[in-house]
C-alpha cells in the first residue's frame, strides 16, 4: 500500500474516487475524474469523481436543513463538537501533515505547522463559542432597552487554495460551526485528498456525536465550475474564498450579483523594509523563512525587500550566500528547507516572471531548475534574488514562486511609498531598532496592508489575529479577533418595557 493509501485508511477514508461528501455519507460525484498528482515526483496519487452542479444543489439543500437544527443548539454545545474535532486533529496531526506534504509539497515542519494552525483555531473557536457577544447600547428613550444579538447566518461556502490545503478551511469552518452554520467546502482540485482527510476527521467525530446534524460539513471536489455554482447558490448567504485575484473577482462578482456576502483573501505582494538600525542577522532569518518557505507559495510570502542604501551591499552579499546553500529537495527529508513548486505551470510562471524582470533591467541570481539531488518528476528550483528598480512593472505583480525582488531606498518616506505602491495589500514588515520608524510603519500613514509586522517577516501569522488584507487582497478577515462576526447575522433589538410609545428623535405623532 502506498503512503497515501495507508495514511487515508488510518484516518478512516478507505473509499476510492469519492468526490461528494456530506457528513458520514460519501459518494462518487457525477462529474469527470480529477487526477491528483504529487508535486514531489509527479506520481499519480488518486482519481476522484468530481461534483457537478446537481451535486452542489443537493449538498446545499442538505446543509440548509442541517442549519435549521444546528442554529438552535446552544453555542457552547456547538463548541463541544469543535472541541472533539481538535482532539482528533491532535491524534492525526502527522497523518494530515503527510497528506499536506504529498499533495502540496510542503516540508514536514511546515506541514505540521499547518495542522497546528487547525488545532489552534479549534481551541480558539471553542472559547469563542461562549463569547458570541453583542453590545448593550444606551437608548435615548425612557424604559427602553437597545441591544444587539448575533444569530447563526446559514450554510457557508468555503473555497480554498492548494497552498494551505487544510488550515484555511479550518479557520472558516471551526468559526462557522460554533456560530451555528454548516459548511460546504470546495478545496483546490490540486489538493482534494487533504480535504478527504479532513472530512474523515469530521466523520469520526460525527459517529461519536449523535445530536449533530450529518450535513454540518460537506466537501465537494471539483474545478472552477463547482466554485461558480457555490458562488451563485442563493442558499449560501456567505462565500469565503481564498486564492488568486482573478478567482476572487469572479467569485466576488457572482456573490455580489445575488447580494450575498463574500469574504475574500486573495493575492499578496508582501514587502519588508530593512532599515539601517536593524539587527541584520535576525532580519536575514526573517527574510529567508518568509521568502523561500513553502517554496514562495504562501499568500504571505515575502516578495519585495526594500533595503536601505547603506546596508544593501552587505545584506545582498549575505543573502546570496544563504540562498546558494539552501537545502532544496524531497520535503520529507531532514534538513530540507525548500520543497517543490506545485506543478509545471508554476515553474513556467516563475520563468516568465524572471525573463520579464531581466528584460526590465533586473539582475537575477538563482531561479534555475534543479535536476540532481532532488526527486525526479518534481519542479525543484533554487529561489531567485532579483535586484531591480521599484518602478519595474513585474515588481507590481504577484508570481506564486520564490522570487525576491530587492530594491534600495534612502529615506523612510520613500521606502513607505515604494512599499504601498502595489495593487495588493496583505502582509508587510519592517526590521528596525528605531521605535519612531516602527511606529510610523504601523500608523495610518505607514503600511497600507492588513498585516503589519515589526522585526518579524511577512509570513507565519498566528491564528489569534484577524487574517487578511486590503486593496486587491479583497478586504476579508478570517481566523482570529472578531472574524467570527462574518459568520453571523446581527440583530439590533429595541425593547419598550414602558406603557408609553415615545418615538425616537423626539418625533410627535399623535393619533
Ligand atoms: C495563505 O498563504 O493563504 O501567515 C495563508 C501565514 C500562515 C497562513 C498563510 N499562517 O503565512
């Protein structure tokens, strides 16, 4: 038996070709087969019968029925369901990480880290299940109470990307569950086995939770048509989508046309400002993890380094040496820091971005495909450093590959202007030991991103904060802080406990 088959069977997922899963009820989809390949060596992992639009419809109908039950279960009891999911995730942490590694190509450490994010959001959501608070507001009328309540919203659609094939679903689903909402998940067609593994965990918990409606959690494997069917389904009041800007535009437009809510977490073109006062050794570690981690395929990957003129040479010297010695290879091998790109298309996109950078005056170091010391059949690359002008067109684009554009600055004002002058606004960072610079970067006239870090790289956010960004990143906030409010509807209740009927704004209207 292959590693994947063994891993799936430990999770309890022994059915072949299943692409439509509603709770414990798993069946083959009516759509074409989705062939799953491993980025590690191009090996064929599975063929899965995908969902069709009719499958989407029946799944939405089941989720809507589940909602009618789940919304009336007290929130702390809904939290108990999520607590059990967290327990199972702890038991199967390395199984899920194995699926992440084989399907997304992440090194073991990062795959384990991703499953840890799932466990963390479970804990967070369990706590949140007792804190779905509304405000009590002073009423302007005598003997009136003005207060807010948060109620479950309905069934939620979640569309996720290959690069975080389990955690992003968990951020959405665990909050949605405690908020009283069933979830329908369309994972990336590149990583359906990860979703099957997650649904197997849900199935384990459902078998142990007779009071939880079966259609609380569904998975639909499919391509963009399935995503579009989810986006256009009026049975899903909220669609949360993570992925590229074009995908987000399509989903956002469709959801907006039916006046639904969308929660978008799209591309990033994340930068770090490296100031002269920074601890260079610390900064280098921050740069390298953020720029080459997950082979440059995180939304939060560091893509632009804006370094002060005075320290640029020293920094580039050190960085090039570190890049030249990076251990690249099989993501399960000890000591490897950089695994493969997801597929050949990612490699082509990287090559065309590097060619464009060169044509626009950039000086490229690295970026070549490795053919020795790495598994055959995968796309393994040496991460690239590109010294380039901040004005070059390519610098304004997100290429989902390990390319770090390096540009220089003289004043912090100039650095912040360069920093913000891209269409995306997800994660940002400054390395400085000057408190005034740090505070400026965090201020209203500093970074325009959703995530603003000081003396930390751009990637690797904790789940406790709200995650997301501005501009073309889509404006959504997932995960911690008050992101739970996305999954609920707020009512404003005004209760008159007097025997008069005073009108607001002092209006007199005697009948
Ligand atoms: C993503 O790339 O879509 O901050 C999510 C990070 C991770 C999440 C990234 N915690 O890098």
